[in-house]
C-alpha cells in the first residue's frame, strides 16, 4: 500500500511540476504604462481576450471591448472595469462574421476615438458554417473580418505610431494549407463537415493569420506601425463551446492538467503588444513570449500577397 501511495505521490508531483513549469510558460515582463493610449481587443468578452483587456486596462490604457454579443459584452465590460479598477473601458459591438458590422464598428470608432495605438485581433471561432456574406465561417471570422477591420483602421494606427497590430494565430497553422481554388469557387477554405474537416479549416484559417501578418509587415515598412502574430499556447477557453459534447468531455482532462489558464495564455499577446525593442521583428511569429522560425509555407511571399489580394476582393476593398 505504501509503495502504491508513493507511486501516486510521484505521479501527482510530476504532473504538478509539468503544469507549473512547462505548461505555465513565460510571462510578459514589460512594465509599460499605457496612460493616454487606446487599445482595441476583439473577442474580449471571454478567454484570453478578456484577460488581455484587464491587463491593458490596469496599465492605464483606454480599452475598447469589441465583441459580437451585446449581453456578454456588457457583462465583460463590468468585469473588466471591476478587475482593473479602471473606468477607461468601453464596449462597442462588432460581429466579425458581418462585413457590414465591421464597417459600422470602424466608422463609429473613428468618429468617437481620436487615437488607436494597439489593435489586438484576438477573436476566433472553431465551427463550420457560413457568414451572412456567404463566406466560410472560420475563414470569414478568423481572417476576413480581422483583415477588413485592420485595413479600415490602418491610417489611424499609422498616425498614432509607434503602434502595433497583434494577431492571435495558433500552432495549428503548421497543419494549415490555403486552397485558392476552393476560396475562389466557394469563398471558403473547404466544404466538408466532418470533425477532421472542421479542424483542418481551423488550421487553414490560422495559417491565414500568419500570412496576413507577413504581408502586412511589408506594407507597413517606412511607417511607425508594426505587426506580429502568435501562438498563445493550449488554452482552457470557450473556443470549443460549439463542438460536440463528446469531444468536450474527452478534452476536459487535458484542460485541467495540460492547458494554460487565460491569464497564462494572454502572456504572449501582451509580450507582442508591449515588449520594448521588438520593432525589428516586424511581421514575425511568437510563441511563449519568444520569436519563432516558421515553415516555408507560413512565410511564402507569393502566397501571402495572393491571399491579401483575394481578401481585398472578398471584402470589397479592391
């Protein structure tokens, strides 16, 4: 019995060390204050977006919570204010699955807010379907919505430089591919409906995030604006809330022992947003608060330019 207890104790100890040393990861070390700065965080009503918003508000920033659900957005507004101790927090409705909503948000923001110093493209979904504009849902929300939003706000970001655009991608981009024939024909990354299809399209959309940042960096040269993409780590968030109950049940043990909480998961976002001296790394990809090398497909100049031009056509900028 004592041997069994020692074995159990050893396993628990190893799990604890793994959880708190390996899983937890690095922390953003920047002490930057953001008084007088304005930040937009998309998808900030939950998960790492909300944790990011709380941290930035604590630093004195004026934080715009850009969220689809009015009810959840208003609830997050009160929580972010309470947790940060700041009244410089504003909720503005934004549905990234609606090009009309993105344009309305940008118009309202530019009319009401004189500054924009940080744009954090955080929101993301893991569900198949179609947006109201007929785009594949994950392509439309995870990429096109943020693509249009960034472009509509780009002049303001340049005016307020030094400024940054931070896009939350995923290590899943390594499994992604861009099927331009499918995008041109179906306005979607793929048309399957199986669980493996949905996972593939999610990875494809995350590759879009990295390629978008790669191309954006080229277009920001000569300005005081820079951009970065990142993998936040495996996070215990609501991203999988639209998946099957069986899958959620299978994932539950992993979320407890091997996944970061939302505060830990926001650290690389904060690093990219705040860390001093990373401007020479414009367009690069970060993980665990560290710049990482990419596979060739994620820094393909031709693919990034082609995706940009296609995105312009699909959201009416071309």
